[in-house]
């Protein structure tokens, strides 16, 4: 186990609590070499503490292009030296994920859906462990379908819930089902909500996020290649979700929340809504509007990071 210091959520930024960050795998320390295959990194081939030991914030998102754009954005926001065009994809040796290091910030793509982000998270958490990182906060930045919310609303997840609106992630291990809690850190969520109030044109709410296994049937869409339910049944399900506190739907939050919680990592999920699912299934907003919407979680997390680093009051 590697100790990690996590910032308290109190007013005094100098206050810290000691908390254990652990990989929950007794076999890792006995391995002669750990190859992080999907990152094209390894404990023998790379000096991970030297490369990543100063990381304080990890931001992950589905799209490789979006996470490259975030790396360039946070580079400017932190007023770091050098050109954003010089940022190098650390994972260029693989086509699975992209990774950019910008000062104390790591920006990584995770692909689409639970399986893809799960693989990335296993190797990311091991990377933080091998690099002896301390005081790390993880963020998932993404897009989502809103449930009773106007397009462009940012949702900070209180609980990531499954299809039955329960805060749990079901993992099958050796044929047995393991249920893991998906509750996220309340302090980080409240701090993000406060940050949103300090920014212009960033409507933000805290609510539950429903994680599904696919984009179409699992989310009750009527426009997929398959559809076995009626419009009325879809609206009834969405209404039940809304009454259970669900405010948006995406495809990665439960495993993200569960793995971070098990490993003692503070984390938050911040997704913007691209449409209100009560009004339809297809995303019809103009491209320039969607681009601006997708930047909103990035702007919010950048503000959070700058406040944590003492760059703004």
C-alpha cells in the first residue's frame, strides 16, 4: 500500500487528512515488472515516479480529441511555459488511449462504455501507485442525456446509479457477482458546485447519474436499430428515474465511482447535458452550440484546479 494525503474540504487549504490510497491487489508488489500494456508504459521501461510523481489532478473523458483539447486548455489556464502544440501523447505507442501531462494535471481518454474505462482505470490506478502520487483528485468529464434538464446544464454526480436507480456497480469475478458502492465524495461535489456559482453562464446542478450498458436500448431510445417498447413506456421509465433523483444518463460513471471508492481515491463525475430526454432522443443542436456545451465541464474543473493550486481566490 502507498499512503496518500488527500485535501480536506474545509476552508483552510493547508489542512490535510491522511488517507490510504491502495491498489487492493496483494500480488502487485511481488511482480518483477508491471507492464501497463494499454498505456504503453512499464515499471522497468519507464521511471514512473519521475514522470508522474507530481500529479495532483487526473481528468478523464471518452474522446481522445476532447482530452487533447482539454490538455491544451488547462495548459493555457495554468499559464505554463511552452506551446500547447508541444504537448506529447505519452501513450502514442498504443492506439487505445491518449495521455497528456500538463504540470500537475493528467488528461486521459477512456473510450466509450464501462469495459473501456474499466481497463483504463486499472492501469491508471496502478500508475498512480507506482509513481507514489499523493493528494490526487480524479474527475470524469463527459457528455450525457439530461433527465428533466435543459441542454447545456452541467450535472455534478451525487451518486452513480444503475438501471434500477441503485448506487451500486455489479462486477462479475470468477463467475460470482460482487456489488460495489458508487457513492462519490460529497466534499468535492460541493466544492465544484461552489465553483460553478463563481463562473458566468454555467448552469450546474447536483444529482444522480444513471449509467447504462449502451446508448440506445439501455437508455430507452426509440431511434436505435432495435426497439421493443413504446413511447409511453419510455416516458414512464424516465419519469421513474427523475423521481429517483436521476438528472442525466451516460455509460461510465458507476465503474468510475466504484473503483475510485474501493481504492480510496477522491473523485467526481461532471457531465453536460446535450438534450432533455423527455423531449426526444436525437441530438439536434448546431455543432458550434455542442462544442460550447462540451467545454463547460472543462471550464468548471479548470476553475476548481486553479483554486486548489491557489492561483485564484
